[in-house]
C-alpha cells in the first residue's frame, strides 16, 4: 500500500487487469500480475466474481493465461436442483470476448485507448487515451530483451494486463506497468507477440521456444577499437552456456556472429528475433568471425530450459 499527498491509501500490489479472449473463460494478463499469487479472483464488468487459476505463464514475455473456475456446487432452492455450474457455463459461453488485432500495422501517432482498473479503484474499469509514441521499442529486462510498444496513454498499477485498443475496438497490445522508470510514458506488449504464445500457454502451460545458448552485446566503434576486433558489425559473444547448442557447435566467447541463415546482423536484436522465428530441432547456419577468420557453423536449436 502507498499513500498520496492527501494520505489516501492506494493498493499497488494484488490488483491487475485482463482480457477475455474466448468463450471458454480464458483471460490474458501479465505474468507479473499473477506471479506468487496464492489465490486468484476475477471480477467481470457486470460485477460477478469467480475464482480463477493460472494455466499458463511465460516470464520472458510477461504474459499469463488464466481460466475461470466455475462453481461445481448446486443450489437447491424450492426443491429445484439449480445447477450453478451449468448456468455459469452458459453465461460465460455467451459472454463477449475481445477481438485481437494486428500490432504489425501500428503507426507512430495512431490513436489508442488503454482500458484497465488503475490502483484497484471502485466504480469499474477506466479508459485513458493517447497515441503510439514508438514501435519496436526494445527494453532490456531481467530475463532478456522484450520488444514493446510505447504510448503516452496513462498506464498505472492496476492497468497491467489490460488491453490497449485501436479506434476500431481491436486489442493491439497488452498494457504493462512493470517498468519502474516509465514515468509519464507507457509500455505495452504487442498483441502479435501474445498471439504467438497464447496457444502454447493454453495447451502446454508454458512456451516451448528454440534456444541457442549465448549472450551477446552490440559491437560499437569504441568496443571494436578497445578490443581490436576485426569488424565493428555483428553480435559479439560474451558468454556461452555449458551444454547448450552453441557450445556443442564450438562457438566460443569472443566470436562475432555476422550472419544468421545468410541474413546480415546489423542490430543485436536481429539475432534473437531470427531465433524466435525458428522451430526446436531446426538447423541454423551462423556466419562466425573469429579473430579475422570467417567460417560457417551449423547449429541444431534445442528447447529452451
């Protein structure tokens, strides 16, 4: 809990927003909203409340999928066996769910609306408007680099997991208030990123993604001069995980990866984005520069541990 200048108390933990994505009671939200939660309660727009459980989480993309748990008990009123599970099922099946749009066609300056429940205040959901300030904003988090959409629509604690929608009512991103230094600006996870992980979260409870097993940094002119590197382009390998596909292929710290599958690496994020597009056990060709000697390395990607 925190207090403002008027000593009013606001909850900053334990509340969040979500998006109903189908008629089966699946709800998309942020991973950090449900992380370490012992019990989850969902309040719908009409005031009904349900218990819910997290059926899939992905810390890397900060996404999670919940499922409403229907009451399986029956209520016997006036000798009529009233099956609440049946009626709740019917009610949820007829509930409108959000339409997911296409975040790849977002434009800077486009009007968007953030929907959520900031600070857990009473009175139902709130909306704030703004524009898309930037797209493909790469933010480095504890567990890796996350590609986000930047907006000037107000996003506060409690908005996390709620939708960022366009003027057609389509969800184009999922709001997140996780980044502590985001004062005056908002960040949201592109909906196309969510689409890629939703199916696996529902089916497997986690995301199976291809893994190379290296850590890299972008080569700058200063780094190239200081370490006397043979080139100032590509991704410089600074760490190779033990028993990883990269280690098995003979990649070492100090190697420079210049190409992946004949595609030149100009930005460090291009390497990880290309890996994400591939499948587990798929063969990948890397062009490596080792102290000025260039050669190709074939790597079989594995499931990320």
